[in-house]
C-alpha cells in the first residue's frame, strides 16, 4: 500500500494571470473551499496520510496558513519549494528524501476529480507494488492533452498533444509509481519546452510493460482548473453537486 503522496502546486499560473500574480491558483476558491482541498482529499480517499506539497518559491507560508501541518485533517503535511517550473517529474527529484525509497502517488494541485466509484478505484490503485498506474478519461479535444492508446486493456502508445490520434483517452493529473520513479526521473532529458515530461517518464514504464490504467468510469468528471474558463467550470460543477 502506498503511504506517500505528493501534490505539485507550483507553476507560474500564467493562464490565469493577473489573478495569480499575488496568490497561488491552488489557494483560490472553488465554490466554498480552496482548490488545494480537492487534490488533498483525493490522496486521503486513497488512504494516503503522509503528504508533501511542492509550491513556488516564497509561497510556503501562504499554504501553511491554510493547511498547517495537516493535524487538523488527521494527516501529516510537509512543504518543499520548486524554484522554477521544470516539469512534473521534477517533483520526484525535489521529493527524493520525502519518498525515501517508497512507492508514491502524485496529483496535480489544479486537478479536480469526481466519480461514483472513485474511492474504490483509488484504493485499488493504491495497492500498486511494481510499475506505474495512470487514470484515464475521455476528452473532446485530444490535441490539448497527453493521450493514451489502449488495446486489449493495455496501454500501447502514449503521446503528448498529438496532432493525429484515434484515441480520446487523456492521461489525467493523478499517478501512482513504484520506488524506481526517482532514479528514472533523473535519467530524463528536458524536452523542446525545456521541461522534464511526465509522458517521457510514463513511456519508460510502458516500454518495460510496467504501466497500467484505471478509468474514472461513467458519470465521472475530470477538470483541469488551470485556465480561467476551466476554473469557473469547476466552480460551477462543485456548486451544482453540493
């Protein structure tokens, strides 16, 4: 069972500027709670109680005011700073001491998940012993996402923002990895965007036949609240559900 979880809550928030010039987008409200509460609850539903939150340089105290050390939630929260947004796999390099040779889950701080059987799926994913597991969900515009191709329940291909693809299954911002993730992340080279790419990391597992998938299922919703339109869509969704 995975006991360690990381929330990556850094980034420039450029898609939501100028709102994010003074406050991290993960601290903005989604209906009646800060956005960071939702990815935090996903890790808690998965049974993870030891959590590292990675934030922008100089923003630790903002998050600490809201979440403190996690005792009030019955969990343990630590914080680390990310000097520059150098890609998702950097979270494992920054969090190497925290991970401490354990399996680990990673969720993006601006991702929102909702599904009827979500807790069951999360707890199933948390039983991962070897390899990596991703959560997939169909999207209308595959060109905007990392896309997985499935055949016989196996991921046969992974591409970042493909111009042509027959699949519409997006790789969401929730991942479960074995303890090899730190050493594998260190072998990655920056892409054309000058970032370490999560798709490159996942492909290392896929090529060894160590990558599996879970699905949010019918009635499920995955929202990336990283742009202003998606942010308000997420707020409207939560308001309607509650």
